[in-house]
C-alpha cells in the first residue's frame, strides 16, 4: 500500500483489495490498520482508507488497481472462477498476494507478469 500510494502516487480510492473469503473468514479484517491505511467495506474517497470486499461482491465492477489476496488451497474447487473474476477487475495493475506454501497446482494457474493467457 505504501509503495503504491506514496512512491507511485496512486490515490487510495483507486485501490481495491479483494479476497475470496467472506468477512467472517478473512484474516484481512483482523490485521487492524495496514500502515497508514484502514480497510473499509464501503467505497470512499478518504485518503487513509482502502476498499476491501470479496471477489464475488466485486463482480462486474473494476478498479485501476486490484490487490487479490488470500488465494490458497481452500478455493481449489472454484479457483478458475475466482481468478477470472478477481484478475479481470484491474484496469491498470494487478497485485497477487499468495502464501509461500501455495500448492504448485494452484500457483501454476496464477497469471505472471509476462502472461497473456486467458483463464
């Protein structure tokens, strides 16, 4: 968040943080403030708030920058749909946050910087 907003000059309201997990199951909401930012589940133009919602609720919407987080083995049954919807919401930049222990079968499905394939 810091790099995007401070170093690259991206307004916080141009960032959407998406997760396949509901608010009750997502660990993002338990983190508290993320540096100088607070997560919010409402669109806002406040400079210190980042919009966070599920991939499913963001379907049909878009944002200049999308950060897709919490991709793990729990979503294996629906991973293609999650990746398609989550990754196709970004107009300019897509950031994927995945754990180091992500199974190879799942990481092979993730787009890379040089990837042009459609999910």
